[in-house]
C-alpha cells in the first residue's frame, strides 16, 4: 500500500461508486490505464481497502507475469485460487483445441466468479494486464459481457504504453456497457508536495515540490525516488537515483533504435519540442518512429 495515498479524488469516487453498483447487483468492470509508476497498483490497493470496508470478498492474485513459462490463464488461475477455488478444476487443457472447448472454459470460470460474488459481493483485481496471455484477455471480455445482474466487480490495470497484445481485447471491452475506464496521469504540484512530505517526513517547500513536479511530470514512482534523495536543505540531488535510471533504461529498451535516438535528442532539447518540419532537418528517424494515429512513439519490433 502507498505509504500515504495522496490525490486521486475523482478516481477514488468513481471506484467507490462502481463498487457500490456491484454490491447493489449491477456488476462492473473498471480498467485503470497509465504509464509505469503512475500509481495503478496503488489505486487498486485503495479499491481493495474500500471493498473490504464494504464487507466484500477480495480476489487479488490476478497479477499477470512477464516471466516466460507461466501457464495460460495465469491471472485468472490466481484469482480463482484466492477466491476459495483451491480444488476447483476449471483449467481444461482441451480448451486450446477449439472455440467450443474454450467457450466452455470461459463459461465455467465466469459462473464460478459470479457465484463467488453472492451474496457479499466480490472484487477481482487483475494487475499488470499488459503482460497477460491473450487467452486471459479474451476471458476478461467474456466476463465483461456476463457481469450484468451480478455482484462482481473486476478491476484491471495495465500500462497504456505497452498494450501490444491487448489492443484487440481492449477494443472489444470498450463496447461493453459494464466497462468504465480510468486514465491516470501525473499528480499535481500540491499532491507532489503531499507525497514528498510522506516520503521525507517533513514539509517540503513549495518551490522544491514544484521543481520535482516538473522534473517527474508528477509520476509518483519518480517523485518517491527523488524524494528519498532530498537533502535536509531541500536540495534536489543532481544525480539521478538508481531506481529512476533503471526505469528510464527499461523504457528506452522497449523502443526501436530510431525512437531511442529521437527520445535522446528530445531529452537534451527539454520538455517542450516539436517535430522538425524543415526539409533539411534529419526527419528520417522521426518519420520511422512516429505513430501519427496516437501521436506516440512506436515501440521497437
Ligand atoms: N496517489 C499516490 N500517493 C502516494 N504514493 C503513491 C501514489 N500512487 C503511487 N504511489 C507510489 O508510487 C510508486 C509507484 O506506484 P505503483 O506501483 O502503484 O505504480 P504502477 O502504475 O502500478 O506502476 P507499474 O506500471 O510499474 O506497475 C509506489 O511506491 C506507490 O506507493
Ligand atoms: Mg503496478
């Protein structure tokens, strides 16, 4: 749990309302999207605390894994286990053999979770869906189509920057009326100040909070890392903390060589820059890595 959870008033209210809807028999799916470190898991933890205070059962354990070798439906296997289905054998290996077998498995898991949601209400958390296997995403779509009239609330989190294998499923989910989406952005300057106070244990001057907010764009992971290095004078260390360096390296590692070159150039240029338009400027890397439909940098292949 976040040491001291700050901000996110609107998101907390929305989650609270959706949990109450589910408790009243109007099942819900909420998807929380955002960049790495922006606070998706922390918000999911808030939802768990809230659900417990409403006496709902919680099935956390749906964390997908990036490691190779986890069996299909891993997030759902974890959830079913956490929801008391220890001896339940739902994972029919024949499910890979064809649509009919797969449908039967989807239906069996859905019925199990809908039943587990009676009578107290059940919150299922599927964290890090960007790493889920494609079959799990299809199962989530099936579940979203069947939650109406149940006391089941499903909360899925994912990094919107890494949705490669998730895109088709997300498009399907967007059509379902039971699905709400939350897009998490960085914290405000005031909230960054509050988070820094929690991390350091003292009231950080507003000018320092503003500088850190600008440097981190309010990303709570980066704020916490920089906060830990704040000297007692309130000076922001010139050196980047190792955690930040590793996170930035990992993100750059997912980009193509062209995109990494553009990002490196942009890092020197500063926070505000535009795509060069002059015919003489070296636009090659730009054109190869810019995805016009989303105005984002394309990941490496
Ligand atoms: N609202 C908040 N208030 C205080 N601290 C926060 C808040 N949100 C996140 N944090 C802290 O920031 C760090 C990163 O948050 P979190 O792990 O939830 O990010 P994430 O979006 O799940 O990242 P990832 O994509 O890597 O899983 C954690 O230490 C968390 O406790
Ligand atoms: Mg997380």
